[in-house]
C-alpha cells in the first residue's frame, strides 16, 4: 500500500522528499512538536491513526510513543494552502518532547510582546 495519489500530488516536498509536520493538541491548540514526513510516513499516519515520522538523524521511521509510551493518536491531518506543511492534530499521551517536556516549545522564550 502507498499514499493515495490524490494526496501525494498535492504535497510540495523539500529536496530530501520531506514535508514538515506540526503536531498540535487537538482540543487545546497547544503546539507540541515539529517532525518530518515523507509519503510513507504520511501513509502510515493516515492508515494507522498513530503519528509516524521520518527521523532525519537515524534515517528510519518512528511512530511517536513506540519507545516512550507517549503516543500521538491522530484526530485529523490538514495540508496548508501551499501544500508544503502538514498540521497533525493529535491527542497526546504524556510528553511530546524527547526531553520529557509536554511540548518542544517550553525551553526558550526568545521575546515577549512589547507594551
């Protein structure tokens, strides 16, 4: 099985054949993490209901939570208007970040709104 051609035709991939995938908690809107998907990872995500990514460092697929138990159950997947970014709305179990934080965006506040 492979990714539906109607979906594959809409994707604009980078030179490595990847599309950034933003994981967001479906009910709160909390941004959890950024991962990368190719056609196979997206196909697995859509057919299994588990967020699956391509690890650029390990050069392998990984379903979020396989080793940590912090699973991302997929609620819906959306493609942005340019076709070059995925939004994966999930129900996150436990921490999304490999550091153990709920979100990968907890670590460093770079700026605050000016008064």
